[in-house]
C-alpha cells in the first residue's frame, strides 16, 4: 500500500454473516465483495484473509476449507480445498484462523487452525506438504520471515511464539516467551531489517527480541494499561504502532 498511489490503497474486511468486502481506504466505500456459499447455498463468513501478490488472489480460511478468489472478478470463489480428509495420513482439522504467504517461494503458504495445528501448503491448489504441532492453544497468527526460511507462529492462551525452520520442519527452531492468557489474537511483527521481533502481551507490555537471541528480550516496556494485542512496525520509518483492549463482562 502506497498512499501516493490511490489504486493500491484498499482494505479487505470480513465479519460475521457478511461476505468479504474490499474497501477504498480513501473514501471508505465498498469497491467489491467476495462471497462463499456452503453446501446449502448459504453465505458463510471468512475467519481469516490472506492476499497473494503474484497471482492477485485472495485466500480465505473457513471451517476445514480454504477458498481462493480472483480480486479482479468479484463474486464467488474460483477454487476451494478441503483441509480435512480422513482418507489421507496428513490433514488439518478445525477453523482456518490465519494465513501467511512465503515471500520467496512462490506457491507456499502457511495456514493456522484453531485445532492447534499449522499446515504448510506447497502450491496454490491446496497440496498439503506438512502439518506442524507444538502450541497448546488454537493458532492465532502465522508469519513467514522476509527471507522465506523461517515461520513464526503464536496461539491463544499460549505464551510461546514458535520459530520453525522451513528446511527442517521436524522440530521447533527456537521459542520466544511472552504473556498471553486470553483467547484474542496477540500479534507480532518484524522490523524492516529483520533483526528484531516485537510482540504485545496480555499485561500491556511490548517486548522485543533480537531475532537470533530468543533467551533474553532486548527491550520490555509498558505500552497500555490493558492487553496490548496489535503491533505494527513502519516499513520505512522508526515508528511502532500498538493497539490495546479486550472484552470485559459484568462482574469482572
């Protein structure tokens, strides 16, 4: 997205009982909508979104299904793939809660599931290459490193950010510890030079590590008096944006 080029400034959005909408970031108007239908021809909402730049496709996660849309052709999906198949020795169950595309390996993407698994898919047609397990909660965020060699993952009610080596998926490469005790998504981000990993925490703190040293945080400060769930680092300027808040019930 470049604010000097209006044709790049769009936002995809999904919410309950609605199709995926493409909004104009300047006017707020809906430019296009992308609909998914179940076997009863009923509208189903996407739980996660991921944009694949090379093919100009929008990938959406549903309950045990990944659907692809051509952004230039609003309407129904152009393909869908079931992630759950009992006849196969490798499958992924649960709601597909997050997606990330490998920036260096065309066709490779990761899909996190609320069933505590991460699927690595090898092409745009849903070929499941591997399923990773290691989190104690449902996966809420997956992100490939800029060099495409590592995958980072976080989960709900799970204080570990796991780092996986794409060349050796058999075991976790390293673990970064944070404080997460809710079901909401607690995001993390990398700095533009990929030297720092920064994340929010349920206690309001922001923690950052040197990517190559997961043992001791490089910094730790209190950003909010509530859960810090959103983290975003500017791609060109030394700026960090955070968001906070969580749901409270009467009597809490």
